[in-house]
């Protein structure tokens, strides 16, 4: 128990000031620690820690700090018909109330596209933003993507965008592991795909230092259209391992692709891989490893995966292999700039349930408990998701093309300067 208490204090000291104490219990679990009284000891330590209790209490450093709950006027108006004493406040409240409603005692906001957003208090908003950014499924995303993730999950409060920017700016892990931007001396190239699993790209990331139990490589496969990623850790990148990965993680899960793209490295150019591709009649396009920009989207994905991995294992040193699944989860459940959707939605027709939505139930989690008792309603909801999948993919395709053209115009113009 002395060792457990020592580890609890050690992890708390590292996390309470930057990423918040809300993830302390999960972080201990991720490190492989557990004892029967761990949950109670974590709660007791948090309740006595000034940093955990008042981390965002200063109005100058937290845009959402207000003396009263911002939801109170709306709840009083909808539930009891109480209006503010000032006529101007009455007019403003009634105008804003057109986009709000109360169900089951919970205040909701109607999004611009008809989606339901659960309105959160100051305390719960900070819990949600911490868990979304740095929790089990968090990818330590930038301020814009964090803001989009919060809306996608179905949450709202008046200063959500400003708080997302502030939280990302003050996240110690993000500042330490920030990217250095380098411009490639080549024009951007677009890769159009007629169906979601049409083209996959393969690459090997490594050598990764420090090694994790002898694993020093990551084999990565990415769909060009949906941005879905499959990856496994490797000690040695052998031809048999790559061939089995193509069959087990791509073909048997998502069907036979039209084309695979890779470099000319030995793991991809060999008898085992060639036999698998010929058996399933998959074309193989290759580019030189000395010109990685020829597989530009793969390079971008690899950089993103390494960025997320480096941030998530900032406290875990050589234990990155144990967190690779969390990295993939975070990447798949985060909206991509090119498409505007998460890879998970473009593959399955709906977004994954994230840990954040269990900490503070989102609208769809709250509705899900009601659908559970009615099989027909549950089936109808699932069919509605599938019906909307084709529309989402068409919209993602159009957004991707517009995004590419916008980036290409700016990028190629800069190269000519």
C-alpha cells in the first residue's frame, strides 16, 4: 500500500497542474496500477488538492467562469415562467430561447443543422473538455478540432470555442510535443477514389525510440477516402507479417481494394506480398522511398499518428505499444479537416461512443437508454443512420475536393514565391 500511495502522489503531481485531475484515475489504470481502494483514494486526494478544486476559478484565465449558472434563466423561463426584471433582458431571453428547449429537466440547444446539443454547466464543461482533449480517447488535438469534437459529441456552453482555444494553449503536453512545420518543395497532388475502400496506402513508421518491449516499428494502412487507419506494432518488418496484415486487417475486414500504394521497401516488394495481391487481383502502385511525397497522404497520416502517440505516451516513456490502440481510437473518432467527418462515421454510418459521453451523458446516450426498451425504434434509428451514410460520403467527397483545391492554391502559390 505504501508503493500505491507513492505512485498516486507521483502521478497526481505530474497531471493536476496541466491536464487536470479528472483523468488521474484513468491515467493510473493506463499505467497498469490498480488496488481496491484506488477510486476512493483518488477522490479524496482530489478533494484536498487546491489545484484540482480551483484550477479554472480565475475569470482572467477561464472564459466560462461566472458567478451563476448560465442555464438558470432558461430553466426558470421554461419550467416556471419566470422572466428577468429588466425589459431588455426579457427581450433577449425570449429571442435566445427560440433555440433552446427542456426535456426531462435538462436544457438542450438546437444546432444550426438540427442536431441536439446538451447544455453544460461550468463544472461539467471543464470535465468534458479535459476528457475530450487528454482523456482515454483524446488525441491532444488543436483548438479548432477540439471545438469541432465537442460539438460533434453533442455539447454546448456559451464560451465553448474560447475555452477550447485556452485549454489547448495551456496544455503542457501539447506545448512540449508541438509540431515544427516544414514546407515540401513539391506541388500537392489529389487522389480521387470512386468508392470508400478503393485505395489503401501502406507504410512503416520507425525506428521508434525508445523501443517498447522490442517493438520498434509500426505498420500502417490508411484508406484514402475515409481516412480510416489500421496499424500494428512490429519488432521486425518481415514480408510474411506484411502479407498477413494485408489479408487480415484490410481484405477480410473491408473487402478487396482496387489498389494498394507503398514504397519500394523490402517489406512491400517480396514474394509473400506479391502472391497475396495477385490472388485477390489487387493492383500495386509503388514509389521510391527517397521521394516520400509521392505518397503524401500516407506521410501526413504518419505524422499525425506519431504526434498523437508522442503526446499520449508523454508520461509513459517506453510503454507506447500498450497505447497504440488508444491512438487509433482517437484518430478514428476525430473529425478530419478534409472531409468534415470522423473516419468512424464514414465507415459505419454513425460516430463512436466516446468516454466523454459516459462521463457526462450526451443527447444520443440519453436517447439510447429510451430506445433500448423498444426494438422497433432501435431498428428505425439504425436504419436512419445507414440511410444517411451515402449522403455523408457524398458531402465528404465534395468537401475533400474543395479543401484540396483551397490548399493547393495557397501551397503552390507559396512555392513560386
